[in-house]
């Protein structure tokens, strides 16, 4: 399962995984875009709406998916930003960003872990952010959520390793998506050692590797895909 799989990095992850996996992905908006992706990829791929701000809708979507069995791989990709300087940030901005980016990790994994633990095999992968590692002005909510997601993943990795469940994170740098469309490209490219934005497919390939048997001795790690852009 991939959350937020109908566009950007999430879509690239779905497209990367589906030839070798049955893939379920969630979306919050742009229903037609999600359904078009399902139709294009074929019966191996299904999708369902899920509002990560509402725990009850998380449960509803998961119950439909889990009726056909559990998930071997879960990718926590969906996320939102709501930027403001902390002094001007509303409670809604703070809590909604933490709910979507962090609290959903709890609700989803509580539901999917029993299957993984019973079969003694599973992969949980979170898409985090450079913001959570270095901090970014105007993103105290987003940075807090992503940093906590890294810590939560490291802790969960130690809890479930004995059962063959691996928990890792992928931390993209500046990637060509709608979320980065308005960023100052030339200025940022001068600060990125590789001199360009990354592509969603370059993040997806790392997720695909972590989801595979080839990554069987990697857990509790953060893999950075950032072109050398650390600060």
C-alpha cells in the first residue's frame, strides 16, 4: 500500500512497484486522476480515498483493503505542508500537519502490523524530508512531524525486527513535483552539488529497493536522495 499514490513521488512509487506487486494506493483529492492511474496500470492496482486528517476514514479505507488479506509492504508517502512563521501559525496549521504526516503512521501501522508479524515478513517505509533533518524556516510544524517520523520509525524497527519486519525511511531533497513548482530553481540548483532537482523516479527506485528482499539486512535507516544537498 502506498498513501498519496496518485501524483508526484507517490505516483512514481506506485508505477515502480506495480509490475512485481499488487498495489493498493490511497488518495485524498483528484479522484479522477487516481482512477485514471488505476485504469492505465491494470487490475494489479486498486485505489481508495483516505483522508489522513480523519482517523475514521483511515479505518474505513483500510478495512476495505484488508478484507482481501494483509499488506507485505506499506509506504507512508502522503503528506501536507501549511507553512507560516511559528508566531503566526494557527493551531489548525500545527495540528493538521502533524495529524497527516505523523499521527497517520500510528493508525495505519496498528492496522497492518498483525499480518506482517504473523507471516514474519514485512516492509514499512516512510517518505520523510530534509526539513525534518535540518529545519526550514516557516516549517516548524512540518519539520517537527518529519523528524518525529524518523524517530518513530527507528523505534518501531527495534520492536519488530525479531519478527522479520523492516522499517526504514527515504528522505528526498528537492524533487520535481507540484509542491516544488514555485521554488527558485536557479538559486537552489546553485546550492545542490549535482546542480539540479531530483526526479520522482529517483526516489521511487530507492523505495522499491527497500521493499525488496535485497534490502533484507537494512532496518532503522534513513536513506537520503538529495543530490548532496544537506543544509
